[in-house]
C-alpha cells in the first residue's frame, strides 16, 4: 500500500503505541528560542532535570530582542533575564547556542533550514506556532506548548495523536509576480483559516515541485 511522506516519517518514529490513537514519538530536533525555550530550560534547572539528548537541541535568541544592528540583550530590557537564563542553562546542559553576535544567530525558523539542522524525513519540535515552516524541508514539524516542550527536553520524545491527512495540489506554471505567499493566501481564502486544524497537510503538484526551498518554507509557514 502506497504511503505519503507523512506516513513514512510518522511510522519510522513511533516508539510505542499508547492506545486510543496516541503514540510516543521520537523527536530528532528540538529548537529553542528565548521565550518558551528559555522558560523550559529554567524549569529543567529548577526541577533538576537533565536534557535527554543535548546534541539534538539547538537554541537561539530571536524573540525578546531588538532588531537594531549591533543589538545586545540590553537593547530590549524585558528580554535580558530570559537571554541570561538561556545562556546559563545551555552552557550547563551542553546545548548549542547561537548567541547574539555569533555566526548562526537569527530567527529560529530560518536558522534550522540554513544551518542544515532541519532535514528531510526528521521530526522536529519548537515552542512556537510558526514551527510548521520546517515542513518546507520535508520535516514533520510540531509547534508545541510549554508542558510538551519540557517533556521533549527531558525525554526527546512526545506523546501525539496521529492527525488526519490532507493533500493539496497546485498544478501548472506560476505567472510572473505570483509567489508562494499568493498560493497559500488563495488556499486560505478558498477553505478558510481553520481548514487545516487537526490535519497534517502535504503539498503536491507541478507548481509546488518548481518552488525553491525559500518559497516552500513560505508555503508551509502560513499553513
């Protein structure tokens, strides 16, 4: 029986069937930023947990900071304690941190694809609603809440219910000036903003195959 990419990734990452549609999944990459990530790291410190697989975890400050050139944590005072805690915890646990001013620092959902952390066929988690962006790399990516984030930190696994699947085809050749953002906005206009709730959405068709990686990331970012 033919399987979709989702099916192949999901099935290869199931550790245990928990019943009632739930499974325990292995997570290949955990990305952390300075809001949800910093808080989850601090919780691990306070409760005495140690990350299960620090080598599979990567952190970067990108939320509670200024966008000004040469920025430091002091350019946006509310973010200073979060970044300070993130630095201390990643150093304590041996988690790679792409800090301010260092090569590799940037928006977490850009850092992953650009640095080769997000790979086809992998599972990935981040405590952020835009984590679906990584689907453009052929990764099964989950945006998760703070409790789930702490669980992945401690176990490198996540309990998840198998979602329904939706296949969306875009065929043909894009006209000049038409971009991936136009494609996804058209889809949202046709189906509504809640059409993908509870689904794993896979894109197909000649128009999708012709998109460069950056455009595929855009398509998935708005899914």
